[in-house]
């Protein structure tokens, strides 16, 4: 036990390495699987080449942004005592690992898709194993890189600024170490936003163009090889739903741990780890979640063609969650000292006042359980609102019988209704976790929710792999039973994609609240008074930002889709023989349209998230910036849930027609009038669920992280001397938490 106490901080990156090792083993297994015949391999090669072309174009633009931002961060680190130019190095590492995490997922997805198609020629069980293993590679890679990166940098900065000078965890030096570490999260979230928005614009421009011309006008299947946009559509599944989601959850994972560490630094803990147990705890929980995600993945399997794929995924998910919860109890009991936690602050002068809020380490554990429950309930609720056969999707199907407009109305209503239960769950989770352990409880609840990120991402990445597999089966004109198996996986994948987005937005809500609490402490805000006109104005401006952000994303998809539609129509018109399989479409031109449009259009939404907090913070002060963050968080969470669920419900309403649906006693199939109305609804929902909706969680987190990084500058801007600044920072401007250690200790 003494060994663990002394070396726990060094074991955290080792757990990340275990995740990377497991990832490598699974990736090697996927690569060894049969890739099918020459036609299948050629189609998969088109998809892989298109995905890499997009990533190279995106990285070329982002590398310039990262270098400029790094230089500015290095300069800003010299202006306050609680920062350092080293923050630029932290930022660069975070940006690189975020991009690399997305790249790893995309590479394995473009290998797993064609192998899933080939596996589907033999059995559903084999197809599920290949596709889910591909998704698992993505999940383990993201979680492993995040733990290695954050854990290793924390060791370096803690040693550099605190331990080497003999200072304690509650010193200003520790605040400096965590501020520099925040650069890692800023880099990760910055790349995540551009990857998510750019990938989302890419995939939906291709998808909308392929649907409107291929399915509606030409009357050919969605993934027909004759459709010039079909390769771009399949490429989009990888750059948006795989690379984009990988960077997204990498950023969420890191931001959650960072926020909890910042709040944990404000706890005076007489523990066996030199007082840093509250800071280490979120990283240890993440490590446990990674290990049990590997265990849970082993439970995802089926035996027969009639077995439920969704049930198999749920069993694996539940196994990882339950095992993590059990292990976390013993870790909390071991790491945190016995006694009572007192969280309070004298509102008059910022001094400590005992007895205001009392909680124990059992309260910390209960907060973690609350986070796990919130994440689970969010997935269940999202599944209900987006899954085939459930009331919400069935209601959209029924309304498709009366035309395109009523289908749209039904989908919008489902999306709006779907915000009610998630918000009540989130509100209950915030209230419950705060009741058990104060603001640290809210933050550690988010860490608990994100603990099984590897498993959540494996389930999510399985969806686009299955979707691509179905596309390759269609383009290769394989037997009907093969497409039936891939459609089975794809239908479940639509639901898992929606639940993954629900999980991401829920984690973003709790993470943003934790980052907000950290920002308030570092910026020195006593309270945020909405009776002040400037603060109220900031609140309203914050509430508006998700709307203009969504407008830019959706408009970008619309413009790119128009160009795609014109190109597909041109090819059908000018290249004779396409419809008779005598001529090959010019796939590369559609790929180029999506690539150029996504790179061009992703800049404006990204700049809104990065620049707005800086302008508001320095122009109007930290309290107004706090109002802005409150507004953007509430509005962004609602918009994210509404758009993601509406889009997911529209999509599965459309897919329900493939097997036939009953409306008023009559069975309707593909190419019927209700089906055409459902295609329109799905087309409207595409940018909702895959571009603007899932980008909301990155928007609110990134704005909170930018605010946290600039908080020391806002705090110190009016102080007289560096000595006075340090005293204010330590005594007056931080919400302090005191642990009364048990006398037996």
C-alpha cells in the first residue's frame, strides 16, 4: 500500500499505456480480417483516400491556427504570476493529441468498414464483432491518449512548480501548475471544435446531395454505386462521426478531469499522497473507467441471427458502468482522509467560515454515482426518443402520410419534447451532486459520467463503421442477406449515435458547470448579480450565441449541399451510361466539393467560440463574462439536445420504411409518398444531428476553457503589485474547502 501511496501519480500514465496496448492488439486483429474481393477493396480505398485528403486539408489550416495561438499564449503567460510561457507547449501537445486521436479512429474505421461487409457475408455475429472491435479501437485510443497526456503533463508541472520548491498543493505555485495544464485542455477542445464542425459540414453536404438527387430525383438506393456523391457520403461518415466524435470526446474527457483538478486544489487534505488526493482522484477514476471499458467490451457479442444487437451493446455498457462504480467506492475510501469537509466563504471578506456546508468522502462517492446515473439515464432517454418502434419515431412516421410539411412539424415537436426529461435529469444531477459534496461534487460527478468514455465511444464509433459497411455492400451489389445484416447493424448504429450525442451533451453540461466554478474562483468573482444591467446583457448575449453558431453551421451545409446537388445533376446529365452501369461517376469531384466547403466554412463558427469570451472578458470584466457563460451553457445544452434528438428521430423514421410501416391500416415501403416525405425530414435533420447539434457541447466547453485560461489576467488586471495579487488570489478570491481530518489520523 505504501508503494501505491508513493507512486500513484506515476501509475496514472501507465494505465493509459495499458489502454493503448489493448488498442493496438484489437487494431491488429481487425486488420487481419478478410477485406473481401477486389471491387470491395477498391471502394474502401476510395473512402479511405477521401478521408485522408480531408484530414490533410484540415490539418494544413489548423496547424497555422495552432502556431499563432501558441505564440499568443506564450506571450500571455509572461504577464501574470500564476501562468507561464510553458502553457504554449501544453496547448500544442493537447492540440496534437486531439487530432491524433481522431486520426487513429478514422484509420481503423476505414479498415473495419469493408471487413464488416465481408463478415456480414457469413453471419451477423461476425459482422458485429468486426464493427464493434473497430469502434473499441477508437474508444481505447482516445481514452488512453487523454490519460497519458494529462497524467504525464501533470507530473511534469507539479514537479516543476510545486514539489521541487517544497510547496504545498494549496499554494499559488499549484495554481500556476494547473493554469499551465489548462493549455492542454484548450488545445484539445480547439481542435475538437474545428474537427466536429468541419467534419459535420463535410458529411452532411455529401449526404444531402446524395439523398436529394439520387434517392428523390433518380429513384436509386442511398448507397448506389451510380450515385456520384455516395463515396463522399461514406467519407463523411468517417471524418464527421468518427474523427470528429473522437476529437470531441477527447476534449470532453480532458476538460472534465481538468475542472475537477482545479477545484480539488482548493481542498486542504491531510492524506497519504502529500495533500493532492482530491486533485489525483479524477484521473484515477478515468483510469478505472478505461480498464473496465476493456472488460465491458468483452461482453458485447451475439450468437444467432435473431439476437438483439442493441441488447448486446447495452450489456457491455452496463458492465463497464457497474464495475467502475464498485471500484470507485474502494478508491475513494482509500484515497480521501476520514473526516468532514466544510465548504464555505465569508461573503464580506472572503475568509473561511466553518460549518456552512458539510460533507464526507462518502458524499464524494455518492456524487460519482450521481454522475454515472445521469449519464445512463441520458442514454436511455435519448434511445427512447430516437429508436425505431418507439412512440416518438412512430408519430413522425404517421405524420409522413399527410406530406412533407407534417413530417417536418412532427420531427420538430419530437425534438422540442425530448429536452424535458434530459433537463430534469441534469437539474436533479446538479442538485444531488452539490448536496453530497458541493461544487467539487458537481465536478466529480462529471468525472464519474466520463469515466467509461472508452466504452461510450466504442459504441458510438460502431455506428458509422456499420453504415459504411452497408454502403459498400450496396455499391458492390452483394446478396440481399448481406445488406439485411448490415442494415440491422446500421439501424442500431443510428440509435447508438444519438445516445452518444446525448451522453456528450450531458457531460458537457456538468463539465461546463465545473469549469464555470473554477473560473469564478480564479477570476475572483464573489457572485454574479443579474440585477446589474451589464451582467444581464451578457446573459442574453450568451443565450444568443448557440443560435448564431447553429445558423452558420446549417447555412454552411445548405450552401455546400447546393453545390453537391448541381454536381450530381451535371454528372447524370453529361456522362451517358451511369444509370446503366456502363460509365463510372466522377466520385473525386464530389469529394473535392465537400472538402473545400467544410474547410472554408468551419472558420467562422470556430472563431465565435474562441474570440467572444476574450472580447467580453477584457472589455466588460469577469462578472459580465460569467453572465455570458451562464447564458451560453443553458441555451447550448437545450439546442444540442433538441437538434440531435430531432435529427436522430427523423433518420430512423425514414429507415423504418425499408422494412415497411403500417399507417392507417396500410403498409408503406420505400419509394411510397410517405417515404418521400420522410426523406425530406431526414434531409432537414441531417445538419441538426451531425453538424450543429453535436457541436453545441464543444462550443460551451471551449468558451468555458478560454474563460478559465484568461481568468488570471482578468483577476490581476486591477491589482497593485504582484505581492498583493498573490494574497488576493489565495485569501480573498478562491472558494476554499477545508477537510477536518479525523483525530485518529
